[in-house]
C-alpha cells in the first residue's frame, strides 16, 4: 500500500487539498493516498493519533487547516524555523513516530506572487492586512525578499504593533527591513505597491475601512480568500489595482508540502489551471 496523507480541519468538506495532491501524485508518479478528515474541536491530538494508527499503508504526513494550526504547532515535537516564526503549523511530517511541524503558507504566497503573477516583493511598498495565523506565516518570507517597506495593519493597533515588534528582532535572519504595525485609521495618506489581505473579513462579506489612496498605480491587490469575489477585491478593482485571489497560494503551499514529504516539486501551473476550470 502507498504512503498515506490527509488534511485535518473543521469544516473540511470544501477542501480542495485532496484533489490538488491527487493531481500532484499523478503528475509525479507517486503512489500515495490523501484524504480530508473532519476533526471535532478538542479532538485534534486524538485524530492525529488515530490517523497514524489506522489504515493500510504507512501514515507519512498531514496538512492542517482552520482551526487547528496553532494546536498542531504545540503538538509538534520538532518545528522548522519558518514554523517557529509563524507560530503555526500547516504541514506535519511523521518521522519514525515523531511529529515534525512546518509552515508552507508563506512560501506558497511568495511563489504565487513571483511565479504566477510576476509580482516580486523585492523593492515594493507592502501593506499586509490582518494579524492571524496566515499573516504571521507570510511575514518572514516577505521580509526575506527585501521589500522597500512592510506595514502590518489591523483593526486593533496594538495587535499590529506587537506583531511588527516581534518580527523586528529575529535572531539569525538576514532582514534589512523592520516592519511597522498600525491601525486602519493610520493608513490615511499611505500608498502601497502590493496590498495583501490576510484577514478573514471576506468570508463574512465585511468591508475593510481602507482609504482608496492605499492602492498605488499598478498596485497588486492580493486576497488570500479564494472561490468568491470579496469586498476587498471590489475595493481594489475600483481603485484600479490588479486583483488576485488566494487559489494560487493554496496550490503553491500544497506543492511546497508535497516537496517536504516526497522530495519532488510538482509543476503547479496545470493544477492551478484545472482548479480554475472548476470554478
Ligand atoms: P485567523 O482567524 O487566524 O485570523 C483572521 C484575521 O482577520 C485576524 O487578524 C482578524 O482580526 C482579522 N479579521 C477578521 N474579520 C475582520 C474584519 N471584519 N475586519 C478586520 N479584520 C478582520 O485566520 P487565518 O489567518 O488563518 O486566515 C485568514 C484568511 O486567509 C482566511 O480567510 C483564510 O481562508 C485565508 N487563508 C488562505 C490561504 C490560501 O492558501 N489561500 C492559506 C491560509 C489562510 P482580529 O484579530 O482583530 O479578530
């Protein structure tokens, strides 16, 4: 029997990960299975243990999605530096019974920006909206790409300021830019070349209080949510920005996880195209 993988989450019925990994496996000739597992809140460690114990082939790894990324972080016996920086784990590897935690969200976003959207973060004025797990996961990879500036904005100024301070002191990381953390009202008069929405506001249809002027001419506006047109996307479009949704990030973070597990980097363009066809 082939090696087994899964994604844990709640809800999980909507997950595109089984399809993405099946396409990666077919493309690279890997004999694996990948399933979506719904986990009740409070049962995450038990669900991981049950997945490892059950099944016909060896369990090798898992993805972790909302709301278990922080719990996966705590459960991991070892963590990669990028998972440590993110404070969240979206990729687990089962290494001789030990759980190794990684975070591929940031690499996924940066690869989507660079490879699929032709938007290199280097030299850009970047605005990151939100301070949840997804925002935390992308700060280090963005900083490592030498943006002109990185401003984190949230509805609570203290949250953004605390996060910015945390990422200003990362020992051992070659970072030239210190992020700044502000509340939404302080965005008045500021202009950015890349605006990334890492809030979950789009899921509830909430409108973010963004001044129209934050979108510079030829700005790229990146919405991490996918599968729907959000108010942020409408705001950015109306301001003349080039808008992208988070489907590319989803496929790229999955490709990075596949590489962590299998040592092979699948081609993402055909998989992204296949998913777009289904939209
Ligand atoms: P979290 O729940 O950890 O964080 C959500 C963030 O959104 C918080 O900072 C929260 O602020 C903010 N927020 C929520 N509603 C509003 C609002 N109405 N106005 C302003 N801020 C708001 O979620 P994640 O960080 O894990 O995920 C964020 C989004 O990114 C989700 O929609 C998720 O679907 C998407 N995502 C996409 C990925 C992809 O591959 N495309 C990968 C990972 C995530 P506060 O702290 O003040 O409540």
